[in-house]
């Protein structure tokens, strides 16, 4: 039998307090999206900021924002 206790990661990472957990779990607001999209590097895929992962690079959203804005905001 393998002893996995030597691989235990408890106490390795700092514990997140309740107020930070609430912020991380809160919905992404339209203002946050409006701020993030223009500030992203052009050739990075915005998988962190857009709820669905589509693999499109930030330059697509930046150049086509008038077309995709409603879809992005409704799906975030």
C-alpha cells in the first residue's frame, strides 16, 4: 500500500478568509468586463474573463466589441 501522507498539501497554501471567498464567488459585473477586455494583451485568449471558453484572442473581442458585446454580457 502506498503512503500518500508524504504528498499531503494541507497547510501548503494560505487559507482564504470568508470575505475573499465571497468576492471570488461573486458574479462578474458588466463594468469589470468593460475594464478587462480593452486592457488585455491582444493575442491572449480571455478564458479567465469570459465564462465560456471559446479560444478567441482578446484582439477579436476588442475589434468586434460592438457586435459581440450583448452576447458576452448575457453569457457572463
